[in-house]
C-alpha cells in the first residue's frame, strides 16, 4: 500500500476534523493516536492522519515528534505531507508552526511551502494575509484571550515571520482567483527572491481547490482542514485517487444514548453547552 497523502496534526481534535474532511471528499482515511509503530498493518487507505499533541509544547519537542511522524508517513509512500494546524493559527512567537514548518521543509527539500489556515465552511478566511474569524479579524476575536496562545495579530505574514527562519511571502486573492498556473508562477518568483514560505489567501472553497492542486506539486504544505479539502479534491481530480464511497465509509449507525464531552473553555464551547 502506498499513501497518496500523509498528515501530521498538532492536536487530536484537529486530527479528527481533518480525517472527517478527507473522508467526506473521497479519501479512505485512517487516524492514529501518536506516531504508529513501524510494523503497523493498515487496510487499503489513501491517507493517514497522525495525531500529535504538539501545539503548545516546547518547539524543539514539537519538531522532534513531527519529524518522526513525517519519517513514518514517508516510509509508507506519502509523497506529500500536510502539517495540520488550527484554523485560528494558534501559536506564539516561539512556535510551534514556524519551527515545525522549517524542519519539514528542510527534510523534504522544498523551495517554498504553501501555508493557509482558511476554511470558509467554518468561517475562517484569509484576505491580504489577514485571518478572519467570521467577519472579525483574528486579533479582535475571542482568540485574543486564549489562555495558552493569545492571538494579538491577524496578519499571518507577520505572525509566521516571527516564528520562522525563512522569509514569508504572500499569495493574495487576486493571484489565487486567476488560477493554479498563475499561483505556480508567483511561487517560483517568491522562491527566486529568497522566500521559503507563503501565506495564501482563500475566501471560497474554490480557492482551496486551486491551492490544493498547487500544493500537490510540492512535498509539504501547512494548513487547517480546509487545505485538506483542497488536497483531497486535487488528488481525486487529477486521477491519483479514485473517490471512495462516502456513505460506505461511514459505517453502521449506532443507536442508543450518547454522551458529549467538552474539554474546552472557549467562548464558543460555553455558548454551545449553555
């Protein structure tokens, strides 16, 4: 079995969201908790999401764990690996998005990495490099008061530049809307001018499809589940993956009572359980 897509998620819930997104868009997907054993036997799948708890730990440890996950995914044939982050870009000036991105980029030998946390389906959009939560800039949203990773700047070019050792560029919406070939040409120009990564605007699902198609030209990308959507659709559209039957992969419905556990103290969660 050769994986079409490998994914490294920086937390468990985000990994579950990504696995669900990949499945809904035609990829047979397995999620693991932690880095799998070398001899793990898998069914025939298109994608594996390795779930880590690396978002808010020391950057050096996050890099070590992410590199180990990347090595495992590459050993299973993954030619492209998505580093899955939160759609609100949860991080601080010391990481962990930038350090992990830098390490994976170096290991993969990519000239430039596409980065977007956009997921319009859930109200996360990026315009002119600025992240919006609904209609509100990130730094005006409840994320400004996050207990571990307070987000005080909505400009992701600046945010990532403070974490990364490479120069961070921008692929704005006008370029994305013009199509994949124009995005590729712009990335080539950024690379030639010493930029190792670029924040990419996206406000519609079609933007994610364009970004996903371009990202698959490279070995590493960084983004939220929205980029997973773009990558999955790109793999299916290019014929590299035959779309799976989503209904068949859903399993047999289970009846009876259910319990919901909320482990978050965020404003949104508190409103949901009120």
